[in-house]
C-alpha cells in the first residue's frame, strides 16, 4: 500500500480530524442535554466521559463547567477527571489553573 503525502492528502486528513472533533463536541453536548431534559443526574463515569471527550476536542471552557456542575450536584470526582482536566489545561497552556487543580 502506498501513502501519498501531497497537498490533497493532507487537506483531507485535516478535514477528517476537524469533523471528528466537531462530532465529539456535538455527541457530548447531546448526551448531556438529553440527560438534563429527562432530569437524570450523570454519574461519575458519565462525567468522566463527557469531560474527557470535550477536553480532547480543544473546547476547554465546557469541561470546567461540567466539573463545577458535577460538584454542585453532589457527584464525587475521580482521579480520572482530575487527570483529564490537568492534561487539557496543560495542553492549552493554562498551567496556573492546572496547578490549582493539582494542589
């Protein structure tokens, strides 16, 4: 199998990655919205998934909002959520916020 690295191939890869990111954002938002409409409280595992998905999609204000909501609804956080948030904060050059979460 040959791999072609021409302009057309790279632009298709970028387009594909952008579409995947948008799909993740839409899927996470859809799940959360539907749960709220049905008065369902997401559990820690659901919050893990939502925060991780949104954090990886470079839309970082939303994962922090979900983290605050999670605590407001009395859901315990996990080491995974802290790991997702700290990782995303560091990748977005928000080291001061990452240090606050870490301490």
